[in-house]
C-alpha cells in the first residue's frame, strides 16, 4: 500500500483519489495521490513523503523507476536483513533503522527503510512496524512542519523509532526488579533462572540493534543533506545522544541481570551446603551405633573354655542402648553449642 503527503505549490487543483481534497490555495497539502500524480509532482519538484506499507514487488519497481534507485538499494528494500545500513548516493541517502518487536517471546528487529533526497522522503516498512504512524500523522496534521524541509521528516521517523525502545527497557527493568525481590523474599529460583536467561537474550538483541544504529546516525550527521541546516543537525545530534543513553541503560540492565544471577548462584551454593550439613549430621548420629556394635562384636582374645558372664544378656543390651543414647545426646549438645545445627 502506498500513501503519500505532497505539498503542491501550483494554483491548479489536482484531481486525484477520493480522500484527496483539492483547494484553490497556491500551497496545499495533498494526500494519497495516485502514481501518475506522484510522478507529476515529483517532476515539478514538490516536497513529498511517500510511505509504503507491506511493499509488493511492483511497488518497489515503480519506486526504482521514479527515484532511479541503485540495484543495491532495491535489493535491500526487497529483503529483510535486520541490520541498520547507511548508503550515500549523489541524489539521495538510503538508511535502514530497526524497531524492536516482541514475537513469540523472542525480540526481533523490524526494518524500516528510509530514502531522503532534495524534495522527497520515502519510508518502506511492514504492517507491524507501526512506529512511523504517529510521525506521519503529525506531519499530515501540521502543514507548517513542511517549512523545515524533508530532512525534518527523516528526523521524526528516526525519533519515533527510537522512542519504541524506552517502553521495552522499562518493562525489562521492572521484570529484573521483580525477580530480584522474589529471590530475596522466598528464594525460589526454579522458574526465575529461566526468565532471567530470556531477559539476557533480549538485552543482547537490543544491544545488537542499538550499536550499529548509533554508527549510522553518527555518520548521517556529517552528510550535507542533513547538516545544511544547523537546527536539523542539532536534532539528529540529540537523537544520537539518546541512542548513547539507551546503550548505557542496556549495559546497566546487563549488570543488574548479572547481580540477580549471582544471587541465584549464592542461593544454590547455600542450599548445597545445607544439604551436605544434613547428610553429615545423619552420618554422625549413626556413628555411635556403628562403634558400639563393632566393639562388642570384636574378639579381643581367645580362650579354650567357655566363659559365662555373671549378668543377664538383657541387661547388657540395655547398657549398650543407654551408651548409644548418651553418646548421641552428647554429640547433639556439642553440635548445638558450636552452632552447627
């Protein structure tokens, strides 16, 4: 689908699609022109913003003929590389930015392609890349913004793409704080560790998106089509600083996730130590049984004649049991005194 905004500087009204309204003003904002009228307006040098949503092959081929695009740019428009790109040509600048998008618990980057020339700004995106809708509507509702040039449209597009990172970072930060509080309160790390590793994967994906976009904006600031106006150049420099801030936030969240992992590791180590202590105590409790049974079962000397003890066997059994019980009690008291149990 192709939608467009065009500033017509001629007095003759343009007959076009149903939602286009012609007026007698010498300067009028036209919406959603047909391809023929877009070609006519482009030949007249009118400022325009063309937004192509869910592009089809014939739409990209039409755009190729209109703007005389390089085959490299056409190839990038027809495929999804999911990588920020900046290509500078004599008649236009091509760049790709990434909008983060959560898909089946996996964070992916949706490419938004931008083309900017002397009098045109073209954006190519998929349906779910909705970051540009607000920027497009803002330009459509405020015709005064056209006085700042098409570079300003590119700034608005990049601004709204960057703004999509902040809610995602806030959600990740809240999740990490909740996981940390949960670990400190109940110590249940069975499901927490899986959630934490998923968050770390999201942070790595965000870092891989932000780092190349930072370089793209840094190189874009030095281009003549952007730097010819000090106001627009300062706006792009502000976007670059915001990307630096997002990158720092990602690093701080990675440190926070590392701290939560350390808490999990310490809890697992503590639980293992408690298990070892329990097994040690159990083995020590059975130690007197083993000692006395082995003592009275041993033959220290041998005699030829049978020896009859002067006491009853039941009495000896009771004495042995008492010795075992006293030994266990003394060991238990000793463990408690040392703070081992």
